C-alpha cells in the first residue's frame, strides 16, 4: 500500500503524518493536539540545551505567586474573547456565517501578524534584559520605538488590505466568503490596539504591578 509516507509509510515523517491526519483524514483535533505536543517536546529540548539542569528554589515562592497568579485569569479571558464572537454569530446566524467570519478573521489576522509578530516576540525579552541590567531608560526607549514601528507597519497594512481584501479573499476562498469583507477593517483595527496594549503591558510586568 502506497501512502503519504511511501510504501507502507516506511518514510513517514511527523510533518507528513500531521498533514495526513489533519487535511486528508480531517481529524483536525487529533492533529492539532499532536502538533502542540511535538512543539512542546522540541521547545523543551531547546530550553534544556540552553539552560541545562537547574534546581528549584522556594525561598521566594510567595513573591513568585503574587506576581503570576493574577496573570492566570488573563489567559482565560483571552480564550473566552476568542470564542465568544463565533459563539454569538453561530447562535444568531448559524454555522455558515461562522465559517465566513472565521475565514476572513483568520486571513486578516495572518496578514497583519506577519508584520507585528516578530516585534511582539523580540521586544519582551530585550526589554527585560535591559531592565535587569538597570538600564531603565533603554527599556523605555525600546518600548516607545516598538510602538512607533508597529504603527508604521500596521497603519498602511490596515488601509492597503482593506482596499485589496476582495480580490485576496476571492483568490483564497470562494465568492460565498465575500460577505465577510465588512469585518476586515474592524479586525485589523482591533489587532492594532491589541499590539499596542501588549507592548505597553511590559511596563506593568516590569514594575510587578500585576
């Protein structure tokens, strides 16, 4: 039997297996969960190679918990926020409209994320490193410049993709999805405010005012 991994899947790799389960057998949940597990394993190996063995110290556990516990509900609220819009649309308009909304939302998120994700990933560790070295002025300057650069890239992106959304959506999907064009400027603008908030929250984290 010749499968995606060759004869009897003798050359099957993890990536090919994930593709086969997710996009050929349509077991999206299983493929997604397995993908996260693979990511965590690789990430853990990289951390171990960089940091090596370490010992846990519990002398400052109270300050650690005081700092991190207030941040835990934030992830719950983000999850609720990401799901609530689809739930409301599905409740009032049905699954078809949820699919149209999700497609346009995901494409908009991807387009603007190409420009902003590298900034969000890099800024926090660089700011923290400057802060730990006592160079608070450099940390402040990095945050300010990050906001300026994000606005520099995102504002033209919002305007440009809003104007070009129809041919892009038509090329990627079908004409049935063009009804979701109206949400694109709102999604892009909302993500603009999200990025600014994510950058400025570094100040709260550095001052430990969680």
